């Protein structure tokens, strides 16, 4: 904009002022605050308790004010930011990979859990639990470089479809949780994933899908090694477990990667219980959030008896300690972003 | 500001516009660009090569443009952001801690490296190298909770003084590097520490001193364990090494914590060589920076023969590959922030 060519000084000043109004981020932010930050959440105690917490801890005049640097929010991924039924999505990825590599591994025909994979026996596979699945993933995804692995994940995400919804897995994320992530970030929270899933399985897509940077992902991992291939430095993935980011090791992972106790933690299973306990142990106002899968029609309904994402002890402790529990069926207007189409 | 009470509409619009000029961050940023971003750096090839790189990769019209999400800059700490002579500062911390705990450990009187510590024998201690020092630190800092350890570090930082400069160690950071960190961040780089030092020794102070958040610190660590003390969840530090973030394990640590290859890497010793090689192996324009300690008066002069921060192979490779090498004596107008007083 060249102010010199404007003939009316009044107009020039007006346009000048208007241009700042448009360009100026803080003003836009204030305007946005008057609209609903969680439009896909039904009105009720769950939604209002989230908004009340965020408003209190970000109000400099409140006794519960939390400094920006301390606004750490951690989210489990499977069953919390995206679905985890009829099996962890990373398991479908591993199964497809096993089938792809089966020709090179004739022994897999008789060896579990590979046998169950080759026979599409999800029930047997589920019985191995999250640890078994992570081990399967590790075993089938080592001995390649980190760059090759990233490319394998990206290729799979483009091609693979969820068995029930016939859509790419990254479309089965929860719209209400996307809004919650964005709402927290708009209030200067730093949002992290803290998942039992593989850290390198998540990194290729979480930035685009959740708006969470790659360095804000805590997850399970196998060991890696820096070496040279044809004179070029590479990092090789080794067939050896390094860290399983689940249960009591979620606080360990949080401390190792983030180095600060969260003030907001969100999960959906007993595997998240210690993360919520760790968060609750901080001084001052803290927010512990459980997602309870209660919607057998739009998503799935499961809790205390489920092999996947069991929520049993966590449900009792949430009730005992007054943590907030999302009732998916009652609290969410819609589940997936594609319902907005 | 209430615009209604202003009698002159022209004045009102002017004040309105002016208030946006003051409040509006992007405008202030543009103005700042015209001033020198690295005032403590002498004019010359080193300074101009840094500014040229940053300008090129942040110019959307340049063929070398790098997206904001990829602007990852990694910095070694010891001898690179703060001094490391006459010994790593974390070693002084460990020595003070050994002396404090010596009564409970009579065996230390005859057992190395504790014996050397109790006898203030820096020469023998230095011969153990960085690994030996890390082990000493680990051994003397386990069996307490992470919260207790943080408080121990903070107490030490307040009380301890550097033997030569008689100032707190956190004052012995390099003013030109503080400017470089700030310059990169003003251009939307995310700045990380990638150090052989203990991650939990750095976290309590790097945010305040370097403006680097706690979750952007990669370093060496001991194992930890989530448990309960009097019903309260705590994380205990165990006397077992977990990860030494040095040499070929620097790229491993970068990949584990950051998950993205840096585009800018800065170090001062052979321990940083693989980090610089890893950075250089990325596609597109990359910046590899070595700090050469050449100032025997204002700081220290050492390189190929030094026990601490040896820079030998790195110096050859930098010369061979055209990486930028800071000549501390020639390139820096001043070393420490207190010289500005």
C-alpha cells in the first residue's frame, strides 16, 4: 500500500487504520473468543467444566492463573484422538506390512503373532494386548532406515481404508477433540501426544491432522543407530524395543520428553491412569479428562471388559476424584470431521 | 481507550491508527529487521554467512526457502553456548555434590573418580573425559525424586561461583550466541539444545537463560521410575545410565526427541561432528557452524589436544566441506553478557 498516492489524507488514515485492524492478530483473537470454541460439543457439564478451567487458568486476575510456559496439555492418541476399533490402527498397518513381507519370511506361517495376521484372525491378535502389538510392529519395521520407514507409513496412509467406514484412517479422528486441541492452543497451551503407539508411526501425519508438531509427540520406540550407507549418514531402526510408553511409563515419557508436569491430561483407558494421576499431583488447578466410549451406533461402546482400550480402574478413580468424564454419546454432537460434509 | 469521548474524528482515527501501530507485533518485527541482529559479532565472513543463510531460507521467493515447520536449529551447550573451562560446569556441580554427600560414603576416599573429587584433583578428573564425568554425575544424583533433583540444581546455581570469573555459572554464557538464538527465533526457527550434559541438569535454567523451553532440550539421562511416596506419585532417579547424548548418539537423540533433521547445527567439538554431518546430509541449503576457541585472554584457547571439548577431526572436516568456523577472538566483539554492564 502506497499512502502517497492517496489524495484524501482522511481516507489515507482510515485505510491505514483499517489495514492494521485486518493485519493485527490480537484483535482477531479477541473477536474469536465471543464465538463457541467447542461447537461440536453439546452444552452440559462436560463442556462447561472444560471452558471454566481454561478461562480460570488463563485469567491473569485469577488465583488459579497458570503461566504460559506451564500450560502443558497431554493427549493419549488411540481411542482418544482417533478411533481404536475394531483394532488399533497401527495394528492394521503392521498386518498389511506382514503380508507384504511374508514371502521373505516363510517361518511366519506357523509363528505367532504372525500366523494370526496372515490368517486375518483379529480375535487372537487382540488377545496379545497393546504390548504384543507394539512388539509385532517393532519386529516387522526394523532393519530399514528412519527415512524409509517414514515413506512406508505415508504410502500406507494414502492407500489403506478402515474396514467399517471405508475411509483413510486419518479421517477417523474426533472432531470434538480437534476443537479442544485448537481451543487450548488458542489459549497458549502447548499440546502433546503421549501414546502407547509408535512414535515414528505417528510423526509423519500428526502435524497435518492434529496441528501437533513432530517434536511434541511422546510414544513407544525401538532402538536406532547412526551409521553410514554409501558414505551418507543414516539412522537405522534396530529390532530391539527401547521404550513402551504405557501405564506407569507414561509419566516417565512425559518427564523425559517434556520435562514438565502437565496441567491438563486427556486419555480414555487404564493405560492413561498414571498420566492422569501424575497430572493431578501438581500444585494448583489441574484438569483430568477421560473419554468414555458410550456410542455403539456412531462409534463403539466399550469399557471395563474390552481387550482394546480397557477403562475400568480409571472409571472408578475418575468418579472417586471428581475428574471429568466425556460421555461420547451424550456430550458430542458429532464424532468425525466427515460428518460436517 | 474510548473513542466516543474524542471530539475530533480526525484525531480519533489518528489515535486509533497509532494504537494499532504500537500494539501490532508484525510491524515492530519489520522495523527490527533494519537494525543489526548480531550486534556483538564483528563484521566479516562468519557474521555475513549466517545472515545470508537465514535471509535466503526465510525468503519465500528464494529457491532455498525452508518451511517454518522445518526450521529446526540445534545447539551444543558446553563450550558452545556457555564456557566449559577449566572443566565442564556440570563437573563442578557434581564435585560440590560429592563433597556434600561424602560423609555418607566413606568408600569414596579411595574410589575413583570420587577420590579425585575429594582431593580437588581436576587433572585426574579431566582424564576421565565427558563419559566419566557423566557417570560421576549419574552416580551422585540418583535415588532422589526428579523434583528434589531440580531443587538441588537450582540451589547450587544460586550459590556456586566460577573459579576464574567469580560469578554464577549462568553468567558465563556467550552473548553472541544469545543473539544468534534470538535472531533465529525471530525468523521462526525452533531452537534446541543437543548436549552431552545431563538433560535434568540443564532444564531448570535454560528457559530463563537461553529462552529455550524445557521440552526443547536433548541431553544425557539416567533411567527413572514412576512410583508412589506416601500415596503421592513421584518419579525416582535410578543409578543406571539411560542415554549418553554424544558423538554418533547426537543424531539418535535428535531423531528421538525432535523427529526431524535440523537445517542449522552449531557445535564446538568432535562430539558434535556427527550432528553436523547429519544436518549436512539434508536436501537443500543447510548451515553447519563450529565455534573455535581461539581467545586465550578473554576466554580460553584450545582445540586439537584438549581433554575438554577437543576439536580435531571436526576442524579438518569443516575446512574440507566449507562449513563456517567462528574464530572467537576475531569474530566476537565481546564474550559474556556482563561485559555489556
